[in-house]
C-alpha cells in the first residue's frame, strides 16, 4: 500500500496519515480521493468514517466548520447551499449560530431565516422583553422586544417651531431635521411634524383607546404598546403634508422623496412597507427615526431593517 501511495505522488508525511486509516479508506486515497481530502486527516476532530461526507461537501465551508457540521449530522444535500450562504453572510451573528441551525431546515429562504433569527421574530411578539440599552444613545433600539423604562424621558427636548409642525424632539434630532426640512421646501414640499415626543402615559392612553375599537392583534400592527414606542425616545416623528392624513401620505411625492433622501440627514424610514413581517408594523412612510448620519446612510445602503442592523452592528 505504501509504495502504491508513493507512486501516486503522496509524500511520506501524507502517507503516514493515510496509513492510520482502515484499508477501505486507504484504498480510496488510491482510487477516488484527491489531495484536497488530506487536510482533513490532520484536523483534531476528524472522524474516519465521515471521509465520504467531507469529500462530498469539500470546499463549501471552512474546513473546521465543515468537519463540525458533518460530524454533528447537520449538513445534508438539501441544506448545504443554504448553509454556505448563511456562513458567508455579512449578517451572520456568531451567538445566533445554534438558532440558525435549528431553523435552517424550516425555511426555504435562508436570508429570511437569518433575518428572523437576528430580529428575534421566531419569538411571539412582546415576549422575552428586555430593557433597551440606553447607552447606545441615538442608536438605541425600541421595538416589540426592546422597551424603554416607563419613567424614561429625554432631558433635552426642544419645541418644534410652529411653522414646522408641533411637538417636542430631542435637540440633536430637531437640529438634524431643520436642513432636511429646508431641502424639502426647496423641492416644493410642505412637510409638517404632526407627532413627535410622546410620554409613556400618552402612549398608554393612545394604545388603550385603540383597543376599544380593534382587537389587540390588529392594534399591534399599527400602534406600539406603552414603553415600546419610538415616540417616547424623542428620536422620531411623524410627518405629513397639509391636506393629507398619515394614512394617505404615501400618495405624496414628498413621501417618495423622504424615502430616498432622509438618510442624508441622519434619518431612516423605520417601518418600510416590505418589511412588515420583521418590524411587526404596517408600512409607515411617515415615521422618521433619527439614528445619526453615518448609521442612517449605512442602513439605507444595506436596505435592511433597523431591527436587524442593530443586532448586527450596534448591539
Ligand atoms: Zn409614529
């Protein structure tokens, strides 16, 4: 056997590794395996009886990871391409790996699965709620899983000039909004802030008012439960134009302009129409959330929800 392997072109160190295998596998190194399989032999978690599978998926993933997935019977013919896509994704979060593997076979679309795991959407809404990390400042996350304390109130609220609308915003947000507003005016739009900061109690009243006319699962698609509204942070505002309500604001040219330009001023459209399954809210083309210019531009460029962006790059 040794001499046959030598004839085949293997070096002595390689032959030593091959000779540790049973005869069946030794023969395969003569007949069907190629040099690329040798790298598995020197890995610490290498299992002799898994060689065929290592060969089958060789090159798909980094060697150590492939060995781990093969050894644990995770990888198979139907999920191998999805696994490759998952491990190569820039939105892969290592601490979520176990969950990804738990859900990989349950979803046809691996990107959707990853998005769901990253945003905790595999959980029921409003379950496993955590207090949001206030130290993240203007980049804090507020959604159905991250809440603000009931007594949270920003300490730098300023009044919106009546010419621009009504309400209060955090100073930094209002200052960022002014150049956006001025550019909107130049474009011929007449934006008005119709709702800005809302204290916890106000959100509580609002939400409970809605509960009187709609079932809770419906209310939850358009109104945040108290503590879970971005409005309590003073970082967001609803805008519209005179003659339009929030509900038909999407018909305005201003709404399209905002969607394409607000990131230049540090804002994002927090609830896009095509991401309702992730955000849990109906599309809200009117809600601008301030996150700072650099972050807003990055979120816009990536076209992912802020919920997922936060999990990947802020948390
Ligand atoms: Zn709003």
